[in-house]
């Protein structure tokens, strides 16, 4: 029998710890589902989606506790609910605008109506962030990231609707410029504000710029994994806007190099945050190389 080395034991222990944090986060997300049942229909929100969201957060920052990652995990789940309602359930621009206005009002501090479960879940996230020491000085940044994501989702809804009426699809560059609809930067900013680390908060603008570049990579990795699903669900996908997988894969390489250029100057002052963003890329390459988050309809 092969004797385990110290490095192997350490790597296995780190995996075990991250798996334990993932289990705690999964339980928390299921409690969120139970508290807001109307947001998460069993199809496409199957049990695997909740565990996959938890795992992405746990293995993205394996040094962090479940308490430290709860806001990121809950925010990511909230974005799935938003995406489902806005991207797939909304049938008119009025419905889209109502969702956007409602979420922005909650972000501004307005109490959500009882019949607006998406807003009530967002209010819980906002209240937890507001209880921390960093939110008061960064509330405007958090709201701006939310606004950017909502605007990008609404823009994609317009593109899809117009395409059904014969309007040309956006170019690949236009599509990538709209990558805020992916939502990872909103998750990241929420995570950094929750952590209140002085080094990260002091470089928040630079971290946001790097996060935006990482977000473009994740958008494309997701699209490589979900092309067939997007065709079936009537969604947009980068592969519809170019010559195929090879062009997307080549573009991913170029964008990853750009991420490195933005992250390297931050490595000494914000090492955990740099690794956090790098791991998002690596984890997503592995995850989207096999599957994606959504369950079936």
C-alpha cells in the first residue's frame, strides 16, 4: 500500500474542510428555499442546484468558514431566482421593469411587499450586510453593482425578444460588454463588503475591475456548457454569435491573460482576494467542463 505523503494528506484535509463548509452552506440555502418556496420551483431548482451553488463558494475560498461565505452563497442563489423570473418567466417589458424597479427599491431600503418574495429575500441579504461595519461606506457601490446586473439582464431580455421578431442578434463584443448579467461581480462585491477586510476595501475599485474581467471569462465558460440548453430554452449564448466553440475557447484564453494583468499588481496587497478570483476561473473551467447548475424543466 502506498504511503501518503504530507502534501497528499494536507490536500485531502483541505478538500474535506471545504466539503464540510459546502455541506453547511447547502443546509443554509435549503433553509432559504423553505423560507421563500415560491421562488424555487422544484424544476429547474432541483436539489443538485443548491449543493452546486454551495460547493462553488466553499471550494472558491477553501480557507473561509461557512459564516464568512454565507452572504456570497445566498446572493448567488438569489441571482438564480432573479434570472429565472426575469429571463425565463417574464413575458413583457412591463414585467421586466416591475422586477427591476422592485429590486432597486429594496436596495434603497424600502420594505418589500409581502407578495414580492424576490424582494423579501434581497432585503434579508441587504439587512445582513447592513449590520456589518463596512456597508455604510460602500452601500452605493453595492447598489451600483446590483443596478448594473439588473440593467444587463433587462438588456438581454430585450435582445432575445427582438430576435424573435427578426432583429439581428448582438455582436459577440456587445454580448460580452453585457456580462454583468452573469452576476458574479455582484456576488464578489457583497462578499468583500461582508468581510470588511481593510486591504480589500482599500482596493475595491481595482478588485471590481478585475472581477469584471473574470466575469467575462465565466460568462463564456458557462455558455460553452449550456449551448444545447440555451437553444432549448430560447436563451442567448455566445456560440450563436460567432463561428463556434473554437473561437470561444480562444477568446477565453485571451481574457484569462487579461485577468492576470489586472490581478498581478494586487497580489501583494490583497492576496486572498486575488486567489479568490483566480479560483473562480479554475473552478468554473472544471465545473462547466462537465455540467452546469440548472436542473431540467
